[in-house]
C-alpha cells in the first residue's frame, strides 16, 4: 500500500499522511494506483517516504502533483478542473491530457487536501502520486490490455460474422430449418458473450464510474447498446427467435477498441519532455572540503555556498560562479550557440552544461530545482499543461451526443410501448436506436484519418507523435525556425580548404584530434592527421600548443596565435581558427554551419503559400543576420535564450497567430513545447524530439511542406467524415425510431457507416502527392 505525506505551511500538519488505499479500480479499465483517502490511523504514516511529500511554493501555498485515471476526452479535463476550482481555497488546477498529470496549488490555511481531492475521486477519477516510473509501467500494461481486448473482439467479430452470413443466406433462400438456425445462434452466442464480457471491460468500467458519479460519457451508450444487443440476442436464442444480434455487439466493440487503442498509443508517445530533460541533470557532485580534499555526494546534498569540482567531460551539477580554472563550456542548452563558451574566474555557469577542456572549481549559487535547468523544466511543464485546454471537435460533439442518444432511445421505448402495447417490441426498437446511433463512425472520423496520414508521412520519413498534432498543424499561419541544426545541418565544416596546403591541414588535424572543441574536431575531420603522436597542451578558451621538429605550433584563436585583428577580412562571417608555426605566416581556417540543401527553396515555397516566417536563434547577431539575408527572411532575432523564445511565441499567440515551431537544439525544447504545434529534425537532441509533435528524418526541409500539406488534407477529410456520420444519423435514426429498422439492419447500417468513413479516409493515401496542397 502506497502512502503520500503532505508537508505544507499553515494549518496542514507537517508530516501528515494520506493512505492510498481503497478500491479505485471501479473507475476504469487499468487504474495506475489507488485513490487518495485520509488514513484511518495517522500515527502509522508519520514516517512516510519523504520523496512523496507535497511541495510548498515561495508564497507558502501548497502544491501537489498527482496522476489522474479514466480520462478519455477533453470533457473529463474540464470536469476535473471545474470541480477543483469550485473550492475557494484552490488557486490553480491544471490537467495535462497526454501525461494525465494534475497540478494542484491551494492556500493551506484550514484546508485538508483530502477535502480537495475527494470530489474528483467521487466523479470516478482515481488519483495517485505522480511517479514517472509507475506511469511507464502502467501505460505499457494498459496498452497490452487494450491490445488483448482488441484481439479477442476481432477474433469473435470475424467468426460470428461468418456464422451470421450463413444464417442470413439460409433465411433469404428459405433452405435453413429452425434447428440449424438455432444451432448456429448458440454457437454465435458461445463465441460472442465471453468476448463481450472481456473486450468490453474498458467501456463497461468507465460507464459504471460515470453513472456512479451521476454523469454520462460516450462509454455509457456504447456499453448499454452492447449489453442490450447481447442480452436480447441471448433471449431470442433461448426462445428460438429468428433474429439475433451477436454480430452487432462484437463488431461494435472491435471498431471502438481500434479507436481507443490508437488514442492511447498516440498519448503514450507524448510523455512529458520535461522528464527526459531531467536526464541531463548530474546525479553526483564532487565537493571541495575545507581541508582541500574531494568528496563525492549526491546532487541533492549540495547547498548554496558549497565549492564543487567539475572534471572534463562532466555536466555541471549546480548553478554557480567559477572560482578556479579556465575552460570551454558547451552552453547549447542555454543559448543554442554553436560554439562553446570560454569561462574563467568570476563567470557564471549553469547546471546541465558540459565542461569540455579543463577542470573547474565553482561555488554553488543555486541547487536542486532552483537551477536554470529546473527553470527550463518548469517552462516545459507549463507549456504542456496549457495544451490540456485544447478541445477537439469530436470531444465537443461528445458533450451532448451521449445524453441525446439515451433520451432518443428512451423516447423510442416509451413511444412504442404505448403504441404497440408490447414492451418486448418496444425494447427491440430502443436497442435498434442505440445500435444505429452508436458513435462508431463519429469515433473513427479522426483516428482513421490519423492512421492513414501517419502512414503516409512515415513513408516520407516523418514521424507523428501528437494525437492532435495534424489537426493543430492544419490551422498554422506562422512558422518560426531555429537556425543551428534546423535551417543549417548543425555541423561546422571547413570552408576554405582550397586555401590551405595539405601539409598545414594535416598538421592542424594532428593537433586538433587531441581536443574535444568542435572547431578542433572539424579540423581533424578535414585533414588526415597522419603521423607520429604529438604532445599537445590545451589552453582552455585559447587553443592548442605543441612542439613539432623543434618549432612551436599553435592552433587556436587570433590572440593565442599572435594574429592582428586586421590580418584577414573574414570573407565568410562565422567561427575561425588560426594555425601559427614558428617562423611562418599564420594560416586562417574558416568554418561555417552549412545550410540544408533545400532550405532556400523551402522558405520561398512557404512564403508563397502565405505563411509568416520568423528566424529565432541563440547564435550571434552577425551569423543570424547573414543567414536571414541569404534565405530572404525579414523577421530574425539573435542571441535568444530559452525563456526569450517562449516569450516570443507567447507574443505571437497574443496577436492571434497560430505558430509552428521548427527547432532542434536543447534550448528549443521549451519553445517546441510552448508552440501551438512543433516539428523537429531527427538529428535533434533527444529531448527536443520528445518535446516536438512531429520528427522528420533526412537532410531535406521539404518535410515541413509535406507535413503541412498532409495536415490540411487530413482536416478536410475529418470534416467530410463528420458530415458523412451526421448524414448517416439524419437518415438512419428517424427510420429506427419509426420501427422500420431492426437491430440486425441497424448493425449492418452502423458497420456500413464505419466502412464508408474508413474508405473516405483512405483517399489521403490513394490521392497522394499532388492533391494535398
């Protein structure tokens, strides 16, 4: 049994615990844990695991992160948030649909957390402490359960349909006797009833939880129709009736389980990028004791004012100020700058950045979650939580569809009972209405298009990660590009090789292979570097020094190599190295991050389509300006930090713009998560791929155009599917209410409408390349 302890200020007792016991599984198919309820004996839980404690913010307000189960649509999110916000003590309540995470902040004075969460639990949404390891395990278990249910429903539907075809053929030809018909009915029942009992659990449990809470959801009419169809079929079989509807019940489950699994699979790919970003956090730190000795401790044990030793190749565990040493720091996490930053005594450094060239001693200024890395994580979590308010059209329709179906079926039952005087006949007509109005076509309108669109994009090397990414992408009117690794290939190359002799290039390569600096590595790639091993001394932030045949050779910056600032005109703006050989003129090595091959054509194409294009980069102004001029981008912004990028996107959003963010740097992760929709190249840092809604492979930026084309075509097909579903209901429902349609015909009509939606969705694949523009 798990426990959660809450340590807050005010009237909440420090260390008070809450038992996570009780029966919560009635609320959903695969509960990830047990609901929170006050412990029966608080003394038993005083020593609860402190890692599960709720937090307290700087204003003394209590904060709790929990996991919410049984959420299937945006209406669930709205219900949970409104229920919590109805309590005057609650300051903020946000639910992240993709991660199922509830963020709750409240004033603790005189408030018991159990009083806040009990109404949510009572609605059928169990809560557990947020634990990423538990989530991954439970999500995998839930997907496995859905797959099993889908397999059982598919097997049963195929076999029962074969038996039904035999019965239909016998009825039409009048060659089948009652005994044979009843025998086939019993076999169908023996297949269908266990399948319904097993495969229908995800819907049945959700429906029961909703009814217990006094509300309706989409699973209620589904469950009712399936149970009534199976029950009436069993009753007809027992009474040797002519018509049974086992095929309708299992086929309906099969189609709806497909939609449920696709939705779950898409959501599981959209796990919080912030969790992945935390992998960049160092797990241990080497602190300097007063006597000068070193001691390795956990990062959590480091406090502000502690002196920390950071070796070459290690990530900085805390924010701090350099007190000893000089080194190059990979700060791409913070600035997106393509070159390392040279730091020395008095310079600020940040957790998560990488020490490249020499040991450093720093004094910690910020530790734990208060570091800049922690700030980036919070930015990303806030952006992800904001997405929870996005309400798709299908979810909005579902808000009134379920109660309308029940009222219609009830009205049909009452009307036919009064008119015909037979409750059995009235119930049959009500079942026909429930079956024919079951939202199968409506439920497939979005996921089938997503599957077809995702398959087409996958063939182009584009991965779709967000369940509603295509829908949002179709509405975009502004595209914001990052520079390094997005418009460019993210790899510095030597661009003046023809101006350098083979001897000098190979010598520089021999020296450069001894350093981890990106420019030194670029030189090492450009030359062979053949020859005997050289003793190389690295001067952090300056360059490399060696003795070759008794002569001093230096490879590094202008000042390190003794080159005057006016020695070269810098034909190509960008990074450089100099090779200085004693007694010879210095030689310049110029580098440039090459444009992607089709970057210019892609930008022109997007501008021709009417998109507003912005370039947003953390790199230097001269480099960004030169790139923007080459690509014809008028709106460009340089030296932007992660928070600056997010602020820029918020400004565009406030102006009514719907922004596609295309970026790949670690510093782009918060912006990718904050944008209306985001896309990242496969060469991106792993965290950015996690934050992005789409990931494209290869060197071509044309993937941006292809993705937008498919998204817009998908949106058209989705609206067509909705129109087909509504047209089907407009024709079929009145016929069912009038008694013209039997449950058997209703099942066929329902399946036909689903098939029609699927065939319409397949047009995206059949009419591919030229029709999506």
